[in-house]
């Protein structure tokens, strides 16, 4: 569970985010995700009404890049490719008979791109965007032009119409974030009276990201490890999504996620770990998938619950192979008990309670009134001295009160009736009685069990040692994640604590098992 950290990188990222969000209110999360997607070379879609800061986030983000060139465009149904990708070069067309665009200062020549009202773009613009979003290539005339776009931010106040053929481009936007108006009254008041120019570039030059730096980071991001617990979480999510889609009531509103999106999402998790100064993705990073896997805002809560459930119930348990370990200890227990215990089953006669709290006399009672006696009164009788006993009929009416005592044989009662001592037998039934006799295992078998116990004990203690030594490091800063809400930290830490408790319980069971077969 080790996770080497580079604190300077996290501090650098934190300082950059602080500068980017200065003067903004309740937009820290959106700005953080926008920066993360830009560093990862991915795209983000912002959904929200006009005036909630969608374009502001894009304009501020460009200041994060030292050599950043931005391109911003408001789409309409009349937008043309010339306005987005650049005009046709008349000189090239006249002198070389080549159909090429002048892309400088347009989308292909930018580092940060913001496209507002994206769904109003025409088919020609959409088709060109597909290859740019996925492959970072723009087809300029006869040549494939490699674009150096770090991040693409798109926005709209609505989702793509279902009737339109917009599914391919919608699928290209890796992160999808819904923005609303400022929710806290104090922040609203501060925002309306604040006179700071939020469009001013006040990012320190030393904090900005250079092109050379981003290229180097891109290679390092690809080297970030995706550990077993994260891979297990991804597999569980895939399974849960397939189950969700298989339900008939979800047929009109399925979670459609294809291989390319999963691959890009994993790289986003790697980028998150990298910007935190870690060499491994952790379970806290997995909660970023909440913004990658929904198709409509109503599905976001469903996706979040799936992620929480996968992390809460499994998470780190797969890293120590907890399920297999529990199964092996359980099978070991079964083997030992099968070889060291002989189970005897015997039948014994026991009194049969009748009609709730009564015993019933089974002898012919033609000359004796009453066939029921209370269990409590019978148990209080002595086999020496007579006592006064109440007898009842089938309707539990008191019909006789007479002197009686426990009979000379088991399960009988002796009654002094008409001056004569008469013994009545109480109704009984046969009950199985189980008895376990311990058997000493053969010396060779015990030696084999000793080896098995030692192997399991060593593995469990090794895993516990890993948790004790590196667990605090795994949980370090999870409550202060740069891109994920701190409330999810409780889910991650609870899972790690449960794994530790489960390992300690297995260790205790092994000790008890050894005592059981070794007798020491």
C-alpha cells in the first residue's frame, strides 16, 4: 500500500488553484476539475443556466499556462467552419491549388478552447471536433495537423437533444459538471459587492505551467500506478452498471459507457494522483468517476451511490485478498473440526409440554378428574413429601386439588387418590441429544496443520504490518483532496479500518484453532 509522494507538486497545484479561484465564489470545484482535465489533456462539459460563470472558468483557466493561447466562440446555428477553424488561405488556393485554413488564432492553434452553446454547432463543425477531441488531430486540407490543445471546455444551458445526432460528440466530453447559482447567502453578498476584476491575469509567473513542463508531466502521468483496489473498484462499477442497464425500468435511461471513456477516465485518475504528488492512484481519486459516467443529471446520484458502495464494501479488501483469506481460514476450521470431533447422536425421553405451560397425564383417568398439571407446579414437587397440586381439564378449568408428589420413576407423578397412592405417567416424546467427543489428531496431520497455521499467520501479520506502517500514509490528506469532496474520505477510511479489523479477527480465529487441535 505504499504511495511515494512529491509534496512540492501538490503544493504547486494547490497554489495554482488558489490563484485561479481568487475572487470566485463557490467555483473552486469546477475550476479544479477544469485544471485537472487540461493537465490530463481531456475535455469538460459545463451544464448550467446563463450567468453562472461557465465562460469565466474557461477564461481564468487560460492564465494557468505560461504560453497559453486561448480560443473562445459562441456557437449558433449560423456558425461556419471558417469562424471556428480559420478562413481558407487564398494564397495557398491560388498559388498551390491547396485547400487549407489559416489556423493561427483559431481553435486548431489554441491551447485552451471554450465553445459555448456547443449543441448549436452544425455537422461540419461537429465532425471536425470529433477527431480533435479524441485524437488531437485536425484535418487541414490534405494534411493531418497535430493540435496542441491542452483542454477543451464546452458549455450549454441544456443537454444535447435526443432527436439530434449528437451522441458521438457528447461521448467525447469526459467530464460533465452541472453548475448552479451561488447557494450560500454570505457568498452571494460578497460576490455582488466585490469589485475585483476577475478577468485579470493575476497568476504569478512562477506558478504558471509551461509547455515543456506539461509534456514532461504527460509522460509521468502515464507511469502512475493503478493498484489492485482501484482496478477492483472499476470492475465492480462496470458490473453494477451492467446490472442497472439490465433492469427493464431503466431501459429508456441507460448508463451507456464504452471502452474509450473507461480508458480516458483511468488516465484522469492518474492525473489526479500525479497532481497530488503521488505515484499511485488511490480510492479517493475514484470518486472523480461521478462526473465521467452519467448521461443525464438524474443519473449522477445513481453513479455516486455505485461508487460509494464499491469502495465501502470492497476497496482495500482486494489488496489483501480478504475474501480468499476468509474462505481459506473457514475451510481450515472445517477440516480441523471434522478430524478432531466425533459427533454422537442419542435419543432421550423428555416431557412433552402440552397446551402452553402444562404437562398431560397419559394414564386412563376414568376415575380421576383432571388430566393437566402446570409445568411450574410439577417442577416444584418433591419425590418425598406430598404437596397440594391443582389438576385441570382439557379446557384448563380447575377440576381437582389433591395431594401429590413426583413419582418413583422418571416423568411420573404419584397422587394420593381415594386413600390410595396411584402413579400416573406424563406424556413424553423422544428428543435427539448431540454429544461431541474430542479426538486427538495424528501426529503427521498435526504437523501439517502447524505449517498451515504458520503460513496463514505470517501472511495475516504481514498484511497487518503493511496497514499499520503505510495505512496512515494511505489516508494522509484524503480529507483535503484537491478535486473530490472531503465527505467521501469517511468512506475510504472506514473501508481500510474494516479490513484491519477483519485481519485481526482472522488472526484470533487461527489462534483459537491452534489451541483446539493442539490442546495447548
